């Protein structure tokens, strides 16, 4: 993952939703090192944290500035060749911005979608 092109600012969603094994932090739990000023162990954070950047932060052209995860209610990131879309607030994935992005991602990639209510869906690209 490349370095973030956009500053995370107040967004700390990844610190809440991602699992961090070296810290024994399960997914969907607040990181004990989160503070109002960001990560309290930023300089010593584990490699998994150091290497992660959501698609918004790396400047994905399908995700404009208003798609920042904490503001839009959706976090998008890549896991290898798979796009993950996590709905943080019910209905956020139904916004036109994310419906369009989902359609464009599925042209060439598998997309795993998880709704705020726990529903999961895997969308694969149509065969050529």
C-alpha cells in the first residue's frame, strides 16, 4: 500500500474496525491506543498499522474527499486483489457515490461488501 495522499485528519475508523494481532485487538473494537490526538503509539505502531491505508487515504479516484470514512459511513480498502467495502452506518452504501463505485470496482475485481446490519455479499466480475 502506498503512503496516504490525503491526511486522515480526525478519521480513526481503521483503528476501530481493523484487527491488529500484535496488539491482541480484535476487529470492530476501539484500539486501546486511540486518543483524541490520534494514535498514542504512532511512532512504534505495529507493521500491520504502519502498512495500512484505506482507499480514500491513498487517493482512489472513485472516492472524492466527501467519501472520507468517518464522514461518509463507508470504508473501502484493498486486500490483495479484492476490494472490501464496509458500511459503518446503515444505508451509507446506498448513496449514489458508493453505488457507482461498486459498479466500477466490479468491472475488474471481486468486491466483498459488508453492510452495517451484518449482511455480507461477494460480487465477482462478469466473465469476458
